[in-house]
C-alpha cells in the first residue's frame, strides 16, 4: 500500500478532522473516499467555488425563476389551474 504525504496548515487540518469526526470519518478515510470517487467517475466530485463563483451561481439560479405578469397568473400557476 502506498503512502501519501501532503502539507497543509495545522489549523486547517484540525478543522477538517473535526468536520470529518462529526461525519463519523477519520481524515485518512475521507481522503480515500474522495480519491475513489475521482477514479470511479473521472471527475472532480464537487465544483470548487470562490465567493465570486458562488455569487455568480446564485445570480444564475435567480435568473431561472419563473415570473408572472399578474398576481392572477401566479395564483393560477400555483393552484394548477
């Protein structure tokens, strides 16, 4: 079995360990799960987002909202009329 060594900030490591502890995982298992998912799907298992990317995503979601010309149109739509 191979060994993987990475360098991360001590505080970040402690925060990650605490988060995974709350999920019932240790850090080694969590990293193996991540790597297995990448190998299985050939893709990153999530989309990394900066604050800017997250804000853009939220705006894109808002732009997909259904709008109505009148409250009567809205009322008919939610009541399935």
